[in-house]
C-alpha cells in the first residue's frame, strides 16, 4: 500500500497525486467505464490497498481475472512504465490472502442461504413474481413464521405452498386470500430457479458473513472472492444473491459511527444487475441499505460500464468516483457522457465531457472526498498498477487455496435438519395413517354390521325354518288325523252299509208282511 504521511491511500497520479481518505471510504465508491478501459485494475488497486490497511474485502469476480490476487504479479512493460512515470518507489509484487467462494461449489467454498433468511421480497424478485403473487408469497412466509416452521430449501417452500393452498379456506380469514393460480405460478417459477442452480444455493450450512472478517499473520484483510463466471449466466440470481449478502452485512454489523477506516469493503461488479427490473419497493430498500450501511463501517463499491445504470438515489450516496473512458456512438451514450461529466466538480484545466472520450486504458477521471467529506475537484490521472497477478489462475491453484482454507470443513457437507418439509411430511403421514385407521375401523364396523345382519338373517331363517317345520309337522298331524277320521268314517260307513243292508232286507220282508197284513186286513183280500 502506498500512503502519504497521514495514512491516505495513494490511488492515482495526474498533475498531482490523488489520495483516498480511509475515513471517507465508507461513503462508498463508483468505478465506471466502457469495456477494456481499466475498471478491473482500479478495483484490484483499491482492494489491495484496503487489504494492506487491514480491511477485509468481498469481491464478485465475473471474468475470473480477480482470482490472480492470490499470486504475486510479474513484470511487464506496461507496469514498468507506470512505476517509472509515477515515481513509485519500493514497488514489490505481492500475493494477498484470498478465500474463494462459489455458489455451485466448483471453484470455491459452497455458498448457501435459506429460503427463510432470504425473505419474501428478495425471493419475489428472484422468481419474477407480480404484485399479487408476491402478496401470496408473503402470506406463506408469515404462516411459516407464525408456526415456527423453517424454510431452508426449495422443497420446504414447495411443501409450504402446497399446504397453504390445500388449507386456504382455513387461512383466508386471518391472512387473506390465497388463489390456486398464484400458488401455481410460484411453483412454476421455482422450477426455473432450480434449473439455474437454486437447489444448490438454498440450503445449509448457510454462509456465515462473519467468516469474511479475517486477517492473515501480517494483519492484512482477507479477500473473499466470489467466483461468478457461471453465476453471471443467470443475472437475476446473481443480482439477488449479492443484494442478500449486502442485507446480511447490514443486519450483522452494529452501528459504528465515524471510523478511521471501514470494517469491510464490498465490491459489486456489473452493478446494474442489482437494479435491473427491480420493483420500486425493492429499489427503495436498496437505497436505504446503501445510505445506512456506511454508519456500520461498510464501504460499498459499484463497478459498472455506465454510471446511469445506477439509480440516482443510490448515486447520491456515492462520494468517491473513478470514471474511466466512455464511448459515444449513439444519442443515449452521448447523453450518458454529459450526465457523467456533470457529476464531477469542474476542473478549469480541461473540459470533462471531452476528456471522458479521450481517456486511455488505465487512465480515469477521479474525484474523492477530502477529510471533511467534501468532493474534490476532478483530476485526470493514471491509476497505480496492482501488486498481484493480472491473470486468472488455474482451477488447480484455486483448489490448493481452498484446501488450505480453515473454512473447507465448515462448508463442505450439506445439512438438512427438520424444517417445513419434514414437519408437513410427518403431518401428512400421520394424517394418512389416521385416515387409514379410520377406514379400517369403518371397514371393521361395516364388517361387524354385516356379520350381525347375517347372524340375524340366519336366526330369522332358522326361526322361519323351525316355524315351517312345525307347520309341516302340524300339517302332517292334521293330515294323519284327517286320514284317521276318514278311515274311521269309511269303516263306519262300511259297517253302516252292511248293517243297513241287513236291516233293509229285513225291513223289506217285514214291510211286505206288514203290508200284506194290512192290505188283507183292510180289504178282506190279499193284494199281490
């Protein structure tokens, strides 16, 4: 680190040296310029200076060239010319203490957070939800919070969404309406995030931001580099993730007041992605965090091609600016140059708007705050060369750095403790078991009823059979008696018939005799 007698950081040299006040660094910074104009070199010089003064840093590395900070730089004609023309003495190529992080766990310690920790606002932005869908997501989070159910990963959120949808009538009165259409839209959005690596990003162990606050044996702040080459292919995930990190810093750190140097410096590359398509409510929160986080000792540096990519409310919070060359091929680009030029205090020695288009690679317009917090007059200056390597390092070198890191064991293995998914799965299993038992009891009850019905039917049948048998016996007895009567009657009839014939024959004879007697006695003669 190159400093003056008051400990100011020597950042660039033009007609005079330009120094950055460490006490004013937490007023944030902007490094802007077209592609290939030297933004990465400026970032490395500022980050190296912070590290050497004992300030840890976080750096998003999109192109991979920041990774070279773990190795010392090497001589080349461009660096030698800068050293000679700027009068730099005792320049030494140096490696810096570096730790690598990677959302995908390929070129760094895995980086994870939980669904609960990210919260509904950032997650709504990540999922690209409209206002209605965001409202439903907030209800889901509120219900989970009220029940004490953790949302750690995507399966937790899916389970919670399904649970709320299935019980929407129960929750409607307290929390508001939850439509099946909104839940379906959120579920579909989760599939997209999962395809982009969200299944790796959400989970545990969660990144502990306090791990960034570390120093090597020489007291230099550790550089925490997030490998973003793959993450950057998914801009929304990239921007949301960095915003989450910034919000974590804001929540973690206590108020610090005015410090002689920042506690940590945070570098956002491609910073326009933080704000692109962000809803107004989220932009207001970003602006609030940027404004208030400086009182907690955090220096935030935005790196972008065009300063107009940063909302004015955020630009207003930035006190230190390094503006590399801008190109003006279209009316909008010309407008951007005029706006960038007007953001500096005028230097009577040159026309800022014209110089912005003439700057060479490694040259910039620089304006920093003085010890009283007043923006300095803009200076045309060359940025000092970095001490570390300008080249991207190989995966093998990164692997060696990771292996030697004390964080390797902490973040290597994933965890999956009890959370909403397990709780709801257990509840669903218990409900299924209770339902099965109820169905079984119902079946047994039905079976018992059927058996009782069968028994009663059998008893009725038996009774009917016995009744029929008795009736049959009675009928047979009646028939027997009838036959006996008939037999008796026939016998009597036969008896009567024999006796009758005899009586009749006798009667006839007597009758004849009586008749004769009577005839003869009456008429005096015998009638034949």
